[in-house]
C-alpha cells in the first residue's frame, strides 16, 4: 500500500513539473507583442521592432531591454524610446525627454 501511494505521488509530481516546463519560453525575453494603456502596439523580434506607426526598424536589443529611435514620420520622431522588461508580462517604457513618468506596457492578449 505504501509503495502504491508513493508511486501515485511521484506520478502526480511528474505531471505538475511537466506542465510547468511546457509553458512558453518567453518569460525572460522582451521579444513579442506589447500594448500600451493608450492602445499603442509594438512587436519586438530580436533587434527588429514594428513601431506604433507601423515602421519596421532596427533597434538596440538585449534579452531584457530594447531601445530605438522613433522614425521622423511618427509622433515623437527622433526621440529614443527605452523598454525594460520588469517581468514576463510587464515592461517599463520611457523616452529620452525628461518630462513625464515611465509608462507600463503589457504583453498583448490578442494581436492579429
């Protein structure tokens, strides 16, 4: 009886760990789709970003941070935007002007 209970417990732990390990690996990378509280959207794929204005440009990438210069044709053209990953679903976004506070962006729920 004790061996049966032990086997059931080991099997249960194995299932739980399997489910945890099967989750997407994006938890510690800034890559993906990000949405602002105002409805702006960006997509980061390595050193490439699709900006809120729709331009696809290169930026400065690390696993936990990204920065880029806003294209001249978009609002804030010429400013540098800095994104820092806070956790798997949250990033802090700020620009290089000293006015205002950083904005908190979230991973987008549904992006088409």
